[in-house]
C-alpha cells in the first residue's frame, strides 16, 4: 500500500508470502520455531547484525 503522508512524503508497505516448502532450500523449514537459518551460521565478516 502506497500513499502520501501528512508531511507530503511518499511511504509504502510491501508484503511477501512464501510457501513453507520453498524455504527448505535456504536452510529454513516450516516447523522451525524461528526465522533464523538452521545451518550454517552466517560468516563472521557479515558483522554482529547477522547473528
């Protein structure tokens, strides 16, 4: 949904839906309690925000 806020600036929202089975190839699965990848962990050079 897009529009112009009261201050005149544009804003927008994007929603993405993915079937649970499609996530398996990325290390995620529908029964996983979190959205973090199952394995391997992100490389340390990605920085602290990737953990």
